[in-house]
């Protein structure tokens, strides 16, 4: 019996020493892990135009030199101001909807599209300052707010949005299409989100999911 107990103590000691090696390590938080995920959308397919900003810019360079130069210059400015990485995630109802992301595409999406740009910064102060500067990146920016106001849509800012004090959301319709946008800052992240021709609840729910990942 003593020999059995001694053997058990040895086994438990070995297991105790080895246990930390099997402990699950948390995955690092990145712009990609925060951005729109397949689980945030319903009935939409991931667009090929999604990717980290460097990849997105390289794709754009092959079919839209003017747009590439503008976006690449803006991204360099953002990095100079403290941005560390950015990720664009887009989901469309059909390939034609996804193609609307490109300047060479057919124009506005007709079946439904969600697109979200997530940018991370060195610290929360820089993220907040950049958000307040109303800068533009990949076309996301003040013009979206202006458009919603021009078509008679609604715009809400601050804590009433449910996305924090540094936030603005808006929705409206024009030419038979509906639009929803949400721009906000949370901790070290700025998020820019737009949905076309999708139920408001779907768009709002996706934005909340992104915000939850920004908060963790």
C-alpha cells in the first residue's frame, strides 16, 4: 500500500509540473479578431476584398491607381499619428454586392452589404484624438454623416448610441436603398461600419458585436 501511495504521489507531482504546458493561452487581440466576423452576419458571404490594409491597398493598386494613391497616403498619415494596424472586413449577399467595394465594380450594392474597418492605435488617447479629428480612411469618414443628413436621415451621437461617448450612428434611405453607419472609438480601437440594404436590427447587432470585442 505504501508503495502504491508513493507511486501516486510521484504521478500527481509530474502532472502538476506539466499542467501549465497544457493551459490554454489567450489569443492575441488584433484588428482582424475585432473586425466583422461571419457569425455577426446572416445570409452574407465574405468578400474577397477583405483583408489587412496592406493587402487591400495592393489589390486596389492593380485596378484603381488614383484611389490607391489617396488611400495609401492617408494610411501613412494615420500610422504617423499612432495607428498600428487596420483590417477591412466586408460581407455581401452576392458576388455583385461584394464587387461594389471596388472602383471597377458595378456601382452600389443591390442585395445587401456590410463593411467594417477596424484600426488599432498605440494607446487610447491617440485613438480618441484620431476619432475626433474626423479623418478619412478607405472612404470612411465625415462624408457618410453628411450624406445621411442630406437624404433626411437620422444621426445620433454620444452615449445614446449605445457605443460609448465617442460615437455617431446614422440611418436613412435614398433611391430605394437603405443605409446605416456607425463610427466609434473604444479603448485603443476606432471602428467604422456601414451597411447597405440590410435590416436595421442586423446592422445594429453586428456593430454591437464588434464593440463587444473592442471592449474585451
